């Protein structure tokens, strides 16, 4: 009599890729700072071996360099896109606000984590300062495009940028409705101009989606 042999086959675990290690490293950086980004800790968090790590990265330093690349790709490019394509000063400035508050466009915890890292590593500080200068130049170009003289444009760009960076660094417990109630005054303080009522209304109605109304490069 033939017996029926039943084998229980386990589903093979998907192979971990470079992106999985990078995602875990980013989470550790945001949660525990740069000292938390250790190979053994990452391996434990994603149930992988150290050998798997070295399959994708030559060293911890390569991983850290990749984290900085990710920061740039996630946060910096979108700022440039929305400001380069703004069809008015009003939309440009408000889109700059919207980018920082939309997690689909900008990773605020990652931004703060990289800045905290820069305080401990002069090489990273140099990268962050260079990127800050690039962002300020993009904002200044927006002001110049809409009629401001070069020196005023750079001063207003610095004030706007430093205020935004500082706002998130302070992590204020401010509900969005409170900040929206001061939108016109914020805009006037940063630009010296009165906010267009229609643009302001659109921003208040859907501030998360506002920056998406400006096309990205290639569209």
C-alpha cells in the first residue's frame, strides 16, 4: 500500500536588499542619532547577518555616505523643484512652507537627524552647510525673479530659510490652525508684500497638497 507523503514547505524569506539596510539605518538615525547606526544593531533589526550587510556595503562609512545621499534626494530636490517652477512669489513662498510639512515631499525627522549628526562630524557639517547655501540661493533666485534686488533677495531668503529650519528644530507644539491664522502676517514679514487672497485661500484649504500643484521637472 502506497502512503501519501506530505511535506510542509516553508515560504522562503525574501532576500534583503541594499534599500532594506538603508531604510533600517535611516530609522536608527532618526530614533537614536548617528551612534545608533551600527551594523550589528541594524542586522538584528531586520533579522539579517553581518555578512549580508557586507554584500551590499563595503563599510559602515559607505552606508553613512548613502544616508547623506538619501537625505539630499528626499529633501533637497523637491525644494528646488517647487521654487524653480513657481509662477508667482505667493505660490513660491507658500509652496516652500508646504514642502516642509508634507511627509510625502520632505522628511522632517531625517532633516533634524542629519543636522544633529553634523554637530558631531565636521565632514557632515561641511555637507550640510553647502546644502544650506544651495537652498538659500534657490530661494534668493525666487525673490529676484519677482522683482527684488539681489542683496534684498539674499537677505529675505536667509530670513525665510533660517526661520523655517529653526521652527522645526524647536519642535513647537502648535496646531496647524493656529499657524494658518497668522499666514498673511508671516507672508508679509518674509516678503514685505500682501498675500494674494485666492492663493492664500487655496493654501489654507489643502496645505498638504499645495506644493503638488506646482509641476516637477520633466512635466
